[in-house]
C-alpha cells in the first residue's frame, strides 16, 4: 500500500477543489516534516514528491514541499537530487514573492555548499537568506542563518554573530535558542584558546537543554560533543568519556546521525588521550562510517583526520601518513591546522624530518591565518619537537620559549577547578618535557633525582600522574616549579583540597625549601595558620588590600 501512496495522493489532489487541495497539501507537508524529524526520509519523500511536482498546488506550498523533499534527499545521501530540489524550491518561492520561504531555502542551499566545502558560495547564500528573513520579520529564521554564519568563522570573530543570536533568543524568550547561542560561542572561545570561559558557556548550554527533552534535538547532542571537547582541553578526558557515551545513546535512540558522528569521534579522542588506543580507533572508525553514510565530504575529511591522529598515537606512522595525506588531498575548505600537526608527528616518527618540519611550519602559518590560538600552540610545540629531532638545539629552544609562555597564558584561562588544572599539566607534559630534554642527559637525570629526593618521592620517576595521590601530585608540582632554581616561587592555595595531615606536610615542604634555597615565596591562602608563617601578610577583601601585617 505504501508504494501506491504517491499516485493515489496525486489523484486525490486533482479531484479536490482548489481550497481543499491547498488544505490537504498543507496537512501532507506537515506530516512529511514530522517524518523528517524522526529520520524517516524515505516515507517523507513518498509524501512530498507528488505535491512538489503538482502545478496546481500554490507556489508557496510547492516551494516548501520541494525544500523538505531536498532535505529528505540529503538524509538519503542523494546530494545532487537535493541540490536540484532546492533550486526548484527557490524558483517557486521567488515566483510567489514569499521572502520567508526564500530565506529558508537559501539557508538550506548554503548548508549544502558548506558541507561540500564551498565556503564562499555558502556565505553568499546565507547573506541573501538573512536579508530575506529580516524583510519577512522572521526572527527564528534570522537566528538560524546567523548561527550558520557564526559556525563558518573561527575564534573571537564569532562574537558579533553570537551577540546577535543571544539577543534574538532573549527577544523571543526562548531557552533553546539561548542554549544554542551559548554552545556556538563556547566553540569560538575554545578556538581562541580560552577553555575556561568556554567550559562555563557549554555547561550552561547543556543545563538549559537537558530539561527540554526531545525539543532540544539535535542540538543537545552537539552541545555534549562540545562540552567533551572543553573538558579535554583541560586534560579531563576521563570526565569527557561518559558525556560522549550519553550523547551516543541519545543519538542512537533518536536516529540523529550528526550527533552520533561527532560524539563517536569525541569519544575516540578522549579514549586515546587516556591511553585506550585500540578502543579509540574503533570508536573513531564508527564515526567515520556515519560520516560516509551522510556523504558530506567536509565531515568525511575531518573524521579521517582524527583517525590519522589515533594512528599517530598508536605509532602506526605509515598508516597515519596514508590516512592524513588522503584527507589533506580532499578538495574541501580547511578550517583547522591540527591535521598538519598530526602529519608532522607521523613524518617525525618515520624519520622524514624535512617533511615533518615543512608540515609543522605550514601548521603554524595556517593557525595564525585562521586565528586559532589552540591550533597555533600545538603547531609551535610540534615545530620545536621536529627541530630537536633534527639536532638543532638552539632553534628548538628558540621555538619552544614562546610556546611555554603561551602555555602559561593558556593555563591562566582554565576554569578555576583544581582537577582541571592538574589535567592540563598531564595534557602538555610533552611540551614542558621538551624544555627539560634540551638539558644534557646527565644534568637532566641529576635534577630529576634531586627534585624527587627533595620532596621525599625518590623512586617515583617512572610513575604517571594517575598513579599518584593528591598529596603526591601537589609535591610533584612543587618539585617541577623548583627544577630550574627560580628566584621567585608563587604558590596559589598549595594546601587546597588536601586533608589536614597532607596539607601540613606540603606547607612544611614549601617553607623548608624557601629557607634552604633563599627563593622569595608569594603565598595565596585562606588558611590563617599558613599565612602567619610568612614574614609579611596582606589581607584582601572585595579585591582590595585592607590590612598589612
């Protein structure tokens, strides 16, 4: 019976008077829209095809039917058919002088171009769509197109679009729109190397969406994917894993392929950072399979690039080079420099140091051009690694110095949560370690042994951070700070989140080292007993010094 539906519907429409035909077509279009939301594209196609082809149906309705039909074709992977249907939709909307429907169709056209990597064509379509929505007084339509434009730019360049989206959300008093605006801006903050503020925005976005249930589809899954990214930027991959798994369960239950794809890759990256490399590759390949089902070349390229990174982590250098070079050759727009960093790492693993240096330099240049501060940081660190591998110690040190400065700036922009700051140190251990590598082996080993003995952790040199208690981690942080014999030592709440016995031991260690080495100590604390051990004490209230003791 379902196969006969299109022809039966066409006969029904022909037999009806004009007013009844219009009402019936509207009901069918509404039904098809609900089918699309439930990922039932084939059923929607069968409903929409006769309406989109019926010249007796009013042009505005035909425009909407063709637009939804184009969306059905996209969901079915028939991208060329989708493009042709969107063109028919726009012709019908313009013929009807329906600016609102023209705006929605141009929005869909722009999305199609963007997914295929044609950024300039996408932006041209979106700009026209925005004009249409403003002319039609459609605030929701304007929000959607401004959100898409914002997604096509990086970092803090997103600010004016984010502000406009948030203004529309508040005008409409719509929490879902506010959450989406915060989620998109959170991504821009991550691009700009501001993970702490990004985490605040993304946690707020997720909190706004969670009570909305299916109303938040498909945006809730996207928000969880971004929240996982923000946690990884802090080094908290263990906390990102359950977030991605939750999003995957929701996406599977609701047939949301986009969310499924991005959360598979987020899960894969998180697992790789935790050292679960075989499982990481499995999850990343699942995301790539979903991207191929969707058929969007931009997404396929991005997922292939992350698969290449997992292969780098597994030291499968040749596989990584093949995967990353294949992705690099795909003719789509470039929006990140990280794949070039990973390709440099793979070449370095193969000993192809000239190729590695070329890719690292290109990554730095591309990150600077795109304004991606987090990308630039990783690219600069990789360039220092390559120069070190080429036995160019002076050049490596020159490259590394600004990277360490940027890491400290990056650290200052973390969320003010202790476990996140500790995770950051784990994430960038290689960068700090490279600076130590520039010392001679004998001097390096001597300094490490001395530092561990100083904090009473001799023999712990081969242990990873996850194998240390909270107090032991705090002592290692102190030892790391003393490795280069600083003249000034800053300690911000050094006994925070420690039990009283461990905290007392840490305090004795700090003041003992201060006396032994003669380094100036600046201590920030809320503990009166700890403050009184200092030779001078400044009390602050509401950001001002109120007493000097």
